C-alpha cells in the first residue's frame, strides 16, 4: 500500500508541476524556476501528540517528491507563547516559505506578520479559519472548519436522540478545540457549559477526570473527544466503569485504537480531517508559488469526513500514517 501510494503521489506531483510549467510559458513567471527550496512547518502540537505523525509523513514525502526540504518544528510542551518564539526563529532563518497553524490568532499574529514583512510566503493549515488566514496575509489555508465539524458530529448524535454529552477537551488553550465542542452543543440545541472539561494531556489524569464526571453526571448520554490524546484514556475509563457501548461515543481524528473501537461498536464515528492533505498540499502549493508564481485561488477544506463501522476497513490499515 505504501509503495502504491508513494507512486501515485509522485505521479500527482509530476503532473501538477508539468501543468504549472505549461502555464508558466503562457505568462511571465514571478520567480525563476528553482529547486531545493527550504520550507518550515510550525505546529502547535506538543511532542507527545502522535496525531501529527501523519503530517510528518506527508511533508517528508512531499519534500522527496518535489525536491524541497521541509523542516518540522513545534513547542515541545504545546505552549503557544513558545510556539510564537519558534515562528520567530523560523522567520529569522529566512526560509523560502513558512507553513503554520493558527492555534491562537492573537498570540501568533505578530511573528507571522514578521514573515510577511520579510517577503516570506506563508500558508496556514490545520487550526484557524479562512478569515484569520486572510487577515494574516497568508496565501492559502488548508484545514477543517472546526465549528462545522463539531456541528456535523452533533447532528449525527441528535438523530439518535442524544440530549446530553461530555466534551473531553485535552487542549483548552487552543480556541479551535472549543469550537468543536460548541458546534456539537449547538447541533444538539443545548448550551455549552460545564459539560466541556479541561482534561489536560496526561493519560492517567484524563481517565480519572472522565470517570469522575460520569459519576457526578450518571445521565450523560454521549461523549465527544477531540483526538487520540483524549480518546484513548476515555476508552479505558468506559471499560473500567463498564459503560463501553452504553454511551454514544464520537471522536475527532484516527488511530489504530480508535479504528478498533469503531469496529467493535464502542465508538460511533471518527471525524477524519485528512491530515496527510494538510501536510502535503501546503508544501506543493509553496513549491508551485516559488517556482512559477502559481497558487490556488480558494482555500482548501481537508475535512470533515466521517469514518464509521461501514467504511473503517478502508482506512484502518492507513491510520496513523496516511489517515
């Protein structure tokens, strides 16, 4: 599967660059054709967040296919002030392009503006909105509308009669995480309040806090987790409280454990925001922009898509690497 997918991606990249070359003959290029460009991708994720492994795979393969270097940088603890410093350091290194998340617009706008002032092209991805990306002067945003994804998950839950829920938020400092919970609540028609808990990122703490919430709120009908970091401990909490398959359980993102729980009927769905696209497409777009002055005219929504028991077998073998 890996060999087939890599070949297909190489064909796609070759075709895209061939089309770009044809277009370049029809118009004066903004820059001379080049090769070996260096880009830096800065994420908000702490080192412990395994979900970003798929994006790391994507940028490595994009770099190999397009003959560019892509460096991955992040704040080790997930601290957003530290992330702002990482962006500043990336800007100071004068790369040919920067790819970054907008985990918090107010915290990150200053270092991103510095990139703009130096003429470094910026593409935003993953966290943030199209409007925020445009306000920062970015060329493009590749990501998932977080509120819409949460709302879509809530609609699925409401259709089964769900009226109460717990949202396990393992990254409360990221405004996009709150949008996911808010969308879910709005779709159910309930006010978002103390049913969104700040679980932190320690697996043992998450497990304990989920169990404590369920003890205090025994009528909770559904749980929404925001990724593997919170989904895996929640699975253990439900097993220990003998509530597996008794509570409607939905989550964001995929992992081998999540795929297995979907097959077992414990998790109803996983929202797939297609992280491989979030990594690969910005690298391709920056390459085309640097070489030919070409950039897509519209932002790209990489998700949401829903993985359920009906289609999980199509993606479970790729979970954690390409899905």
